[in-house]
């Protein structure tokens, strides 16, 4: 089940961040956040969103723990993000992804994101990122 995160998810989200990103992703509950709540297994994934004033939404981070990947949860989080952006009147959503994250890139492309540019050394020396965007459905 996808639901909005609440304050009680803080510890679970910190654990997820360490498991998935080795503490690399800096996201906070002040950002809009949806989680995948797998009942007895707890919170197994999350997506953090922000908006800027120019009708553009940003996906700050998305992650599902390993054993729950490729079961549709990532796509469900992207749908929740798109629904939320649509309600806010946002026209486009974008994200950055390290070019080595093959699974994530496949997931984004299947969802309808397209690569718009390459940012060299975005994550540090030799660690490049694609910028990907998708128009929000009407
Ligand atoms: C990116 C991520 C959130 C995707 O979540 P997910 O739950 O595995 O995604 P889904 O199950 O919804 O997959 C969507 C599609 O992408 C495909 N896909 C996902 N990972 C894949 C992989 N490693 N190899 C090939 N295809 C893959 C799925 O098969 C699916 O295609 P289908 O609809 O034809 O079946 C997850 O892989 C993840 O947490 N990765 C590590 C963290 C990360 O890289 N985050 C992104 C940082 S920008």
C-alpha cells in the first residue's frame, strides 16, 4: 500500500536510506514523502518530492529495498508522485539519476521519463548523472 509518510516513519526512513543509499541521500520529512507500507514487513520503499516556483516538480529520491524490487512498487511510487504533482498544478517532473543505476533508469523510461541532459561529475569526480523529465498527465 502506498501512503503519505508521517512522523512515526522517521526511523524506518533513516534505516531505508542507509540500506539503499549508504546514507548518501539527504531527504527529510519536511519534503513531501510517500512510502510503500508492506504491512508486517513494514516500510520497504519511499519517494521524496519537492516543487519549485516554476511549475516543475522534482523527485529528490526514490528507493525500494532489494528483496521488494521488480514487483511494481517503484512504479506505484512514481504514480503517487505524478498524482500529487498533478493536484499541485505542476506541469513537469524531473529527476537526476547516476548513469550506473541501470534498474532505476529502466524503471523511469518504462514510466515515460526521457533523458534531457547529462551532468558530468554531478555526484563527484567521474560520477555522472542523467537529467530525466516527464510531462505530468492532464
Ligand atoms: C529504482 C527502483 C526504485 C525501482 O523500483 P522497482 O520497485 O524495482 O520498480 P518496478 O518494479 O516498478 O519496475 C518498473 C519496471 O522497470 C523494470 N526494472 C526495474 N528494475 C530493473 C532492473 N534492475 N533490470 C531490468 N528491469 C528493471 C521492471 O521490470 C519493470 O518493468 P515491467 O513494467 O516491464 O515489468 C529500485 O530499483 C531501487 O530502489 N533501486 C535502488 C535505488 C535507486 O537506484 N534509486 C534511484 C536513484 S535516482
